[in-house]
C-alpha cells in the first residue's frame, strides 16, 4: 500500500498488504538491497499466509524465497543500545539513519543485517543473523552489556512498550477485516498515479469519504486494566466499539488501551466508558503515544 518507489538501496519502509475486501493481510517492513532485490519482514504468525498471498499475486514472475528458517532476529533496544553495539563492531552506527540498514560484522560474526528499527519506541537496532550464529551473538551481547544493565525482555514487555507508543499489533488492532484507513495507517496508504495496488479504489474512497469507525487510544481515569474485546461505551452507556489492546502502563501508572469506536467518539478528549467485569470505568480518548522515551 505504501510507495515502494521511494525506497533506495539501504532504506526500509513500513507498509501493509491490503486484501481484496479492504482489510489487511499483514503489516510488514520492506528492505531494499538493490534495484531488484528486497527483503520482506512479516509477522511470524502470518508467515505461511503471507508467502501464499505473495505467490498468488506474483504477476511479474519475481523470484520469491522464504528464508525464515535460516535467520534469527535479536532486537537490541533502549537508550544504551547504540553505545553497547558500537563496542562490538567497526561499523559506524551513527551513520545508519532511522529506517535504514547495512550489512556488517558484529562480535566477529559476518554478514549481520544491522537495521535501525524497532517495535518499542525506545530506540535501538534489530540484528538479523544466521541461525547458527544466534547463540554466539546473544552471548557476546550479554558479556559486553551486562555491566551497563542489559537484560533479556520477552514479548509481554515488548507488547507494553509498543502499546505505550500506540503501535498496531496484527491480530489485535489490525486484521483481515480492518482497513488501514480505519486503523490510522493512512500515512502508509499512498495513492500514487500509475501505481495500482489491490483494492486501491475502496481505500481511496474511504480516505476521501471517510469511515464509520476509527482506531483510537484511551486512558482510564480510574483503576483498572482494559483487555482485548472489552466493550467500549459512550457516556450514556451505549455500545460504540471494542478494545483491541490494553494494559497497565508502568510509565504513567494507569490503564491504557486502543480500540475501534464509531464516529464522532474518535475525537481526542472524548469521554468514554470501558466495561471491565460488569463495571463501567471512565476513560478519555487520547492521541498516542501514551509515553515516549526521551
């Protein structure tokens, strides 16, 4: 859906595969290596679906190879990520702009894809290595980083970080039934002259005429933790939507979440109610990020 034509070798773009119903097959990152070589990084749970989708729409007879089983990804995130990694490589990390990448040696491991990206909002890099080098890279990172407080973090921690930034999670905030326009991803939906894409006409209509629901962020005004599928109500107690993601933010010490609501309840500052275990908890619509590092 995005304008891939803007990519130059060494650059990265966030985009999505629209389906023929106006929904989203998956969101992904596109890495451009050369004029005709690209790397697509999709959600792991959608790997097979995405691969089959690409093959079924490969009208240019491009060579498509699934290399997922050969590559491991380690995300080094946080305010000290760059200084830590710089101790392990001669690559000038300060020269890699945000959403750009290069290939180099880290901790004696060759051909590491060094990507200035992340899903946390905390800054840092994502490193792609051969599976056979994964443990070696992990050990080197912790041997060097332990003295500055490097800690392993799992998906739950990452989910809290991405939600505090308002980043969409496939399967929660976006899926086959939600359009990028509804999800606030109009900025990755580019209607460039002469560049058709699947269901462009419907998405262009939505962008021009508007939609009936939108993904919003909200903060609880009382104690509580919103969870996926909890009802969202207006001040009168009428159903207006559903929570797609929610958690207790450790940074602002209150419940936060995202969900789809009917218009005009999407306006920042709108008072809404989140139904949590048969209790209506007041909340207010806010524009993410809820908390931004730095």
